[in-house]
């Protein structure tokens, strides 16, 4: 996720009384394994200028959520209409939902009603939802990924506002660390996902850092995985300090280089978990200048930092956009 960060030492934020006071609205989808009915709310995301854009050609701007897991165990945000509405009203148009299985002590059948409700709440608030499955950062569980996507990929394949991100930071910590075995394993999961969801957008790789790897080496690594349809697939990566050395101009040049070859999506960044990551405090400004979609790690426990610090900082720097109704 970064140079490494101390999740367990990070302070837990709590949802405001206002958010807790309102229960989630909307009915649960059917709990069968069949694909669910198509969503009329948002059209599928599109690849434009090798970035992932909304159906209105706007930048994806999102926060992160988690169902269970070793770090954030609460499911309340993902199930709470007030939370989704607050995220929408901040100007966000997407939320990233990390669904744990073994790490949360739940199997896939126990998680499906929670995912169903989150998918419905995203639709009701005119937002996208990006679903992923993961274990702890820097690792992946191949069997669990195959089990998860064997069910989930088909289940939401007709929901046009749903995006799939295969997993979170499966290899520690840079593109050059992704071995041939890891690439083959991830490709096998991609094959399951693509077979069961032929037109859903899939985010691959989710590299924990680009920097300090060079653009040429990153492109060469991505090319090791052949047979990917990049008209509906993108390269996921995270925006962190890259080994405690960070330069915005270098970061932007690297992303531009990779984007010349592959669609990209920045699916996580933060600067508040460890002091060393203060170097990316203005990282979202780089992503805005690049015109690429981004997700802030903030949002799992509350929207406080996005509301009071992260988004106001972006707005003061001149990056503003309308709420999408």
C-alpha cells in the first residue's frame, strides 16, 4: 500500500451521529447465483484517452470501503444510505468496496447479501461501485480469488454501474516484484472473471507503487500478461511514496508513459497513516492534472478527512467539479 504503513497504529475514526442515525434504504437483491437485473442508473465506464471515465466522460473520483477484515471490521458504511448520500453530495461518483472472506471469518455466501445491498445503494445514489476481494497487503490467496470471482463476476455482470478490481496489492511492493508465477496466477483469475462477466470493466494488477520503477520497466512488466482486452480492462496502481523518495513531476511523467500503452486507474492513496507519506499530501492534484480516475483510502471509517481536509485542499488548488445527479 505504500512504503509500508502502520494500519494497526492508525487511529480509528467513527461515523458521525448523523450518519449512524439513518438506516440503509433499498431492498436486497435476490440471493441466487444468477446474474442480477441491469441497472438503469449509470452506463458502463469507458476507456477514454487511456483513462477510465464515467458514462458522462467525467473523472472517476471515489473513496474506499471495506466489509470486514483485519483492520476495519464494521459493515455499517457500506450498508448505510446516509453514508452513500453524503459521499455523493461531496462530489464523489464512486466507492471502492473491499470484501474480505477468510480475513473477515466469513464465506462468500455470508457476504453476498452485504454486497447486494451496497450495489443497490450505489445505484440509488447515482454512483459507481468497484468491488474487490483481498487478503492482507502484499499477498494474495489464489484459491480464495477464484472462489470469490467464480460467484461475484457473474452475479453483477449486468449491473452497469459495477466495476471489478481483481484484488488489492497482491505482490509487495513494486511492479518489478511481480514474478512470472504471480502474473500467471492473476491471469488465471482474470480468465474466470472475463468468462463470467464478458463486458464488465476489470482493473488488473493493482501495483502498490509505480515509483521508483521506470515507465519502460512497468510497461514491460504489464506486457508479460498477454491476451487482455484493454478496451474494457485497465491497469490499477496505487499512489504512494515509492520507497520514501517522491517527486510529483516524476510520478506524472511515469503515469503518462504507462498511459501511452495501457489504460490506467489509480485505486488508492493516502498520506495520513504514516508520517513518511506526507510527501503525497498533494498527490490527488497530480491525478487531477493527469485527468485519471482516483480513489482516496479515506472513507472506510468515516468521510471526515475527505470532508474537512482532502477535498477542500483540492478545491483550494483550483480543482472543482459539479455533483453528478
